[in-house]
């Protein structure tokens, strides 16, 4: 209680977003904040103020995630909202840009996903650029189905190009748990084109497409 209103950083602590508690080797303390949104549970450096309201508590003002992943597959296993830094680069497969946002479709040997963010937060990448390791962001499922990295940080200009060989599959083999992966379907027939919608057919099945 005698530390009330002093500003501290708690290094390498775990945070339980549900119970709203912060824990390190010395113990746990309740966490309450109106200054920032509680992130997903994980390991963080947490900046904030000591406080007392009925009991001692900590008022976080900033959460700096210490979580790191080695691949897209590891990132896609995180709790939604978790923030992580990539230890390895990823390859840009395709780009969709609007006036204010970039959508980078990226892949590594473990799978694919979308990186989504404001143009002011990321460099302009092109297909086959290798995004250098060290970038970070929060894991999200767009429309509850499609994995992507949001709230990008630490992205720097590409200095190398990469290569990505997509998995060759048939339409019949495509499943919902492959969402975000970059694949190759050979010998398809495109039909029923209506605006950006169409159907595609191979020797195994027919499915909807969206361009």
C-alpha cells in the first residue's frame, strides 16, 4: 500500500485475462485498468501504477508481450487476441491494398495467413518479398474463420526475396481447417462468373470461388 501511485514495470510476468491477475515468482496481484484494453493471457512486461482499492492492486497502462513464435502454424495455435513476435521470416505470396489498409497474404513451410493493418504501420511489400523476422501482432480470426495478424508492429522493409511452393491438392481435399493456407489446384474449369463470384471444378468436385 505504501507504493500507491508510483509507476512501475513488472518484467516477464504472466497475466490471466479472465481472472485479471498478474503473477511472477514472488506472487500475484489483482489487475484493474481503465487506461488500456486487457490483452489475451500470456507473458508480458507490464507498465502501470500501484494502487489500493479495498486491497492492493496494479493499474496497467501498457502491456508489452514477450511471447515469441517460430512459424505461422505456431501463431495460429494461439489464443485469439494474443500478441507474439515472429522469430523467422515469412514470404509474401500476394497483396491486396485499399486506400488505407494492406492485406498481405503470407506463407512459410507450415501454412499461410493474412497480415492486415493500416498502411502507415507497415512498409509496402510485393509478391515474393521476404518479411524479416522480428515483426509482431495479435492473432485474430476474421469472420471467425480466417486467421490473420492484426495490430502490426516492428515491420521493416524487405531486403531479400523468398520462394514458396504451395501444396498441390484437389478440390475434394480442401477443408475448413486449411483456411489461410496457399494451395495449388491444377486443371480446373471456371464457370458461372458473376461479379467477383464464380465456381471452379476439377475431376473430384465443384466449389464456390471469390476473386
